[in-house]
């Protein structure tokens, strides 16, 4: 996510190192590079001009205080201005209405609108314990109705049936009546997308909006469209009273122009960002966290939230108890760790939220390759007997050959897995030993800023 912008901005801000203070002369080159980095990232020209002017105004003549270098001081200013540009804080979903709170979803075809309805339903159900009804008013794409029905089953929310021979307004009226009679907290209405903005589409969604009077009207847009995404959001906002934007496919967008432009151009907040195809891949948008990631400082708060969501507390307590009792860490535990990591979005997702050099490792870890490697490891462990998983010391040459054949890999790959396991086992021993956490932290010293 945003790799190109991150690398360009960090190299641009290095040009001011070694100066005693920020001045008109030494800031000029740095800001020229920042401007080019933003334009390459497909950030709208008016946004770039405003941003550069504000950074320059704040930075010029600023004394470098304490132990800060001019480079660090400029990074601080750029960070603050990025946050301000994207909206200062997270704008949470407003559901303070007489139930059902109606959420109307709008957007062009292919932006991931229907999938986002499923993701948002799951998020609201799990984090706010809401009783949710979803309905599709997209009568032009029959697959959209079936897709939403499938998603509703997967996330465990109720689906209100509709069919292509109905009128969107009739579908909305019937769904609203059902939601009121059955005491639903939230009614989520998925509307028809088109390949481009047209009058018929706008008239239809305006009529739906007038009838439903939703508390939230969210525009779902593909972040990979860059400048086009911002222009589309602006056009929708001029004809429909949007309350917020959801940027999808942010994990595939290495440029980041839409994220930096949409708030400034439309005046509407980005409420969520979509990352990945999984139904867990929807995150509340925090401008301060994204600014930190753009400047290579990581996103530790989101990382902690991912870990909290992904960890099964019962399993974690059982693991802690096992380690404390001295029974040790076996291959069955190693496999469980892999499964927990998958729940948290995989290795790449975790790494790219880490600060400094650790975050840079994500660029070298290809998502598909990492997932494939994890599946291979699970396959090797599954080919072992329960006794072998609990006593890895039993794994001599003949057993390794049998496991390699059973899992369809080479003996070298089995050996590689066992080496990885031994390294993890040593780390777990440090956790369980007296003062182990301190030893582990000392070993990590210097890898993360401020430690």
C-alpha cells in the first residue's frame, strides 16, 4: 500500500539533512521532490499546490529545537499537514437514528460496493453487536442480488430477498417495512452501479434517497482509479448528499492519490478503507495512522488492533499456561500460530504496519508467495502423526522422507520447516524464562524507533 509515495517522500526529506536550520534555500529542493512525489502519486494538482504552500509557510525559518535535525522537523510538519489534508481524525459511522438506521451504498460498477456491504455488515455485527438486514436494489445485475445473499450468509446477517423484475423503490419500501416490523438496528441498501455516471442512474438513486432518508449515504470508490476516483466522488457529491466515502482496493494502490485528495476535493470524510478480498478486510480510516505509514513510521495502533482481533483469547491463555508449566512449544502449537497469523491478514499485512526497516521488509514479501509458503508448512505438519508433532525429536531421515512424500514436497523443505520451528521454539523459551521478555526486548533494541 502506497509504496511508491513512501519511498519518494522519505528520499525527498533526506535532502535537508545536516543543516543547522530550515531556510528558503535548503527547503526548496526538498519541497520540489515532495511536489513531484505527490504528483506521481496521482494527487490532484490543487491539493498539491495547497499542501506545498502550507508546508513551506510552517517550515520557513523554524528553529530546530533540542535534538531534532532539520530533516526530522520537516518530517513532523509534513506529517501534520498530511493528517490535516486527510481529515484530522476518524469520522465514525453515525447510526444515531430511530431504528432501523438506514445506510445507503452508492458507487460505480466494479468498485467493490456489494462486497463492501458484506464487510461493513460483519464489522458492525461484531464490533457494535447490531442486528442487520441487507437488501439489494440492483435490478440490472441479477448476479448482484445472489452475491449479496451469499455474503449475508457468510457474515451471519439477514438478507431481504429481491428480484430483477421489481422496481428499486418497491424493493426499498418492502425491506424498510420488514426491518421496522422485525426490530432491526440497521438496514443496509445496496444500489445499482453503472459503468459511468449517467442521468438515469442519478435520478434513480436520488429517488431512493428521498424515500429512505438514510442517516448515512456512503460512496464506494476504487482507490486504484486515482484521480478518476476523486472526480467520480465529486460528481456524486454534487447530486447526492453524501455523508462519507469508502476507498476500496487500498492494498493494491501503491500511489495513494485518491486517499490524499478525496477529502480536500469533496469535503466529505473517508470513513473506511478496503484492504484485500477477505470479509475482514475493512478498516476504519485514521488519517494520522496513514500519514505515519506514508512517511515510513509504521502504523503500530492498527497492528495492535489486528492482533487483538485475530487472537483467540482461550488459545492464547492455554499456550501461556503450557509454556509456564515447562511442557514446551511443539509443532501443533507452531501450526496454530500460522492459523492465527492468517486470521490477522497474513505476514505482508502485519509487516507493512511495522515502523522503519521492519516495515520495509513487506516490500520483499510477496503476498501470494507468503500465503503459499504458509499453506505448504501446514501441509507438511498435517502429514505428520500426532506423536511426531508433539515430539519433533523423533523426526529422523526415514520419517522425514515419508512426510515429504505425504505432503508433496522435498526432504529439504521438511528440514527447512524444522529449522524455522527450532528458531521459534527458542524464542518461546525466552518468553517463558525468568526475565525472558526483557532479553527479547534487548535483542530488538535499535530495530524500532524510541526503544
